[in-house]
C-alpha cells in the first residue's frame, strides 16, 4: 500500500520482450535445488559442519544460500506454486537454513568482538609478534588459530584508516616476513580487555559447540532427509499451478519491491543521515534486557531487501548487473545485524555473576562500541539508499 | 611557517583605512581591564564563587573572560608591550583564570555525565515525574536542584532529535503544566547507571568543593590583590613600548592566524571528515591511564583559535561581525575538550576500588559514549572549517 511508487526495478527489465512467466520461476528453482544438492554432497565429502575445514564452511554457506533463495522465491511467487507443497517445504527449509547458520553466527560474533577489543586497546598496527603471557592469551591464541580466516567478517563499511585487522588474517607488515605461527598480538591488552575477551570466548565458543552438535544432529535426522528428498524432486520437477505458464511474474516481484519500499519509508532515515545522532545507544543502559526494539524495523528491511533481490534474480536469470546496486545496502544491513547481536552478547556477558569490575568496564566499552557500529551501519545504509535514488532519477 | 596562506581574516579588515597601531591595542586592553574590575566588584557583591547564586557564576565567568583576553593579547602583541611588565602579569592572570575555571569545570563535567547517563538509559522523553526510590536518587535530586541551570552545557552540536534534556532544565511537555519542584526522572535508571551516577556525583562534587575552597583562598590572597592592582593600573595606563604608536598590529595578528592554520593543517581532518571513523575510541581500553595523546593537537588548536579570535577583536574593536564565523568552530573544540575530560572522569571513576561490576559496566558505556562525543566534535569542527573555507573562496 505504498503511496509513492519506488521504482527500484532495473529499467532494463521493462525492455526484455514479453512477460516473464512461471517457466522462469521453475528454471530458477530447479537451478537453486541443483545448487543445494551439490552443496550437500560437498558438505558430506568434507566431513560435516564446523570441523574447521574451509571446504565444509563453504559447503554450509552454499547450502544456506540456495535454501534462502528457494524459500524466498516460494514466498514471493506463492500464487504460481502448488500451495500444499509450498506450505510444507518452506518452514522445513527455513529450519535447516537457520540451524546451519547458528554455528557460523557465533563464530563470526566472537571474531567481531575480539577484533573490536584489539582495536579498542589501540592494537591497530600489526607489529612483530610479542610473547604472550598468561594462560588466557595462550588459550585464546590456540583457539583463534584453529579458526579459519573469514576476512569478510571484519567491519568493512567504515572508512577507518587505522582499522584493526582481523586477528586471524592480519597482513604481515612489509619487511617482517611471514610469521606462520604468530599468535594474535594480545601483549598490550589491559587486564579488563583480556578478561573480557576470555569470557566472551568461553561463552561464544560454548554456544558455537552447542550449535555444532545441533547442526550435526539435524543433518542426521529423518526430518533433514525428508527435506533433502523434497529438494531432489524439485531439481527435476517444480510443482507449478495450472495457470503458472501464462502468469506474469512481474506484478509479484513489484509487490515484493513495494513491501521493501514501505518498510524503508518507515525507517528513521533522516535521523540516520545525521552522523553521530547518538540514537543507537539510547537504550545502552536501559534496564530492559530485551533486544533493542529500535533495531527491529532495520532487521525487517534487511529481510525484505533480500526477498527483493531474490525476486529480481528470478526475473533476470543470468543477466543481473543491477544486483550490484542493492549489494552495499544489503551489506550495511548485515553489518547492522551483526553489530547489534555482538553488542547484545557483550551486554549479556557483563551479566555473568562474579566478574571483576575491570572486565565489566571493558564489556561496557565494547557494548557501546558495537552499538555505535549499529549507528554507523544505519548511516551507511541511508547514504547508499539515498545516493541510489538520486542517481536513478535521471534514468527513469 | 605555513606553506599555504590561509586567509581567515575578514576581507573587510583590509578596507579599513590605514594601519591599526598600538593605540588600538591600548584601547582594547583598557576596556578588558575595566571589564575585569567590574566583574570583580560584582563578584564581591554576590558573595564569592560557587555559592549557587547566578550572579556570582556570571561574575566569575566575566572575570575569566576578560583575564583570557588580556593574556591572549599580551601574547599575540608582545613586541608592543613593556616586556618586564608583560612577563610578570601574564602568568598571574593565567593562574587566576585557571583557578576560577576549575570549580565550574567540575560542575559542568558532572552535569554532562549525568545527562549522558539519562540519555543512555532511554530517559529521553520528559514524562510526568515519577516517585524517586532509594537514597541515591533522593540525594542526587537534591544536589541537582541546588545547582543552577546551565542550559548551555548540554551537548549542542549533535543533531539528536531525541536528545535528552538537561536534568535541571527539562522543558515541560505541552499540556502537562509546570512542575516547579519536579525532581529529575531517575525512575528508569538501572542499578548500574544509578550507582555510576552516584559515584561520579560523589567524586566530582568533592573535586568541585575543593576547587571552591581553592578559589576562595586565591581570592583572599595577597597574590590575587597584586594582580587586581596591576589590572587596575592597566585600566588607566597601558605600558606600551616606545615604537608601539607607529607599529602595525596586523602582521602580528596574521602570525597568530598562521600559527592556527599550521596547527589545523596538522590535524587528521580527512579522517575526522569521515563519520564513524572509530578513531577517538582507539585507546578506549588502552592500559595507559594518561589522557589520550591524540586529543592534544585538538586542544592546541582550540587555544590557538581563541588567540586568533582575541587578536581579531583588537583589530576590529566594536565592528566584529566576522567573529560569528569562528564561533561554531570554537564551540566544537570546546565540546571536544569537555567530552574528552568527561570520558576521562568516567574511566577514572571505574578505577575506584570495590565498585560493583554493574557500576563498572555503566561507566564503560559512559566512557565510550563520551569518546564518541569527542569524535562527533572533531567531525563538527571539520565540517564548519571546510565549509568556512569553501564559502570564502568566491569572496577572496
């Protein structure tokens, strides 16, 4: 029910001859189902999730990627698909995708928080490795080394000239040569920061281990095998409705786009566009331990933006240059979500009984830092969204 | 030794006929000395510093204001003044000004920190007064009420639509009517925030009380009477050098301007111009308890900007419309200093032995919040400085 029409669809789409019908949807779903099965095979070959092998991590990511695209398309193009089948497979794929995502999420959260602790301690410039002192640092070093390098997890949107490198993927400064066994530099952390890091590591590693077990259990369950069988069927035959072959997909894609535009219009973008608006930390010390209610609309836009992207992929299968346009906006919202969850994890850790005041202080600084990351992500989203619209005015 | 010439001086200055000589300086110094004596009289009449009476606070501010202008002018236009006399009175005026400033600084710092704690607790919207619970809140309320309202102390530069009002000067929402005895709303502070507020209040009130005693002592000292006598003499006769009557002041003012331009050029303005650069908090958890070394160049620019302003006042006595241009830059740097000192006070309070983890956590959040205020102030300075230069290009 948007009052204004936000034309986010690539104008080039209108130029393709004729309507895009159910056959395009079927082709897309078959391709994604094939992708899912390929990832599943790779996943089994590399020995299950979270064993630290890069292949397995990639496979899990590919599994989630195709699962998200299938569920997203089933949602947007619901009228073209057999309703019973669709209602049955959608929650199952969402369950699978969510279960597989958790382990990676805890891992990424820990990495984000440890990187922030390093940055907040002024350990921005990678120096020659210093000898680690204390069991905590040694433990942390070992754990960090066993973790695969996810360079994409570092906060990427902020133009921070002295941004801390990720502990696992710190580029060696020129001239120092490779240090293959160099542990992350924790020599100059305060006691509070080191203890906060150790506490977060303990809590998030525990959560990750649990998520790992849950994922392993899920992948061995009959529930999972039922989903896999359904996707295998989907790879060969898509249960379209009778009229799907002549139904135009574009109004449904436009509706998804409008839902996105409505949700974006409801965001406090004017505030977000003023840097340092101090909004994201407004409830930083609120007695309410629930997630910040102000984050919810942004999370919702993140999901709707993803649905819009997938809906567009169906329309422009193979020819998707315009997808690049939505990418930075989506990345900003991913960063928003990651920072919000990391901030909550820091606040949660600070509620651990019997921690030292110095630990709690460091966690407070860390929480505020991540909430400012949340605010920075909103600013980044506002910028690329407005820029996007401004640039598109002359072409429409 | 600036390589480029930053023409900050009002072009109108060049249009005034003839050189500005020592007589202008003498007139300025006489006027400031008279101002000083007037403020001193008012101060004695209103009963000494910091007794809570608005008149006394104003008088102390006026005293410092004229003392700063006299010392600043003596510094910039040194060659025109009797060297012995100048070297003697300058440190004495600086001592007086510094001694009088301390009490107000502690008061403003406490107010800034308590306001921030309110904001961080989500107590942004002034509601109907809630009953206060606990001795802490009651104590705090009483202390706050006894403090005069300094509306100018609230962070003013940030475009925060939901910015918290100062506890003492909260505008009543329309329709609720006046609440002359309404205590500040602390009903929804967490235990940690309330305890952090009480701790800061205790520590900064103690510091303020000590500063008050020191100021009282200073004003009764023979050292003070010697300064007052010197200023009284200055009000009638300025000890100029023999050649001062024919010496042009403008090269000396230009030199002060150049020192400012050089110091600004050394600032990391490119970084500061990128919002959310996360620079100001880089040493937020550093083991070094010293003030952030990165702040020093900004504090230096703040002083040089002030000297430049005073140097200009001497040149354009009475006709100073261009002063308005430098005002926002100076305000941003004042805010930078205030936030930096408030952040340090929060960090200092967190080192108090035997505090609860929740208190330390709140102080950590508060510290990070104030360091982000520091970063926001740098951004604000960069913006008005660049804007200033851009707008001036067509006129030069």
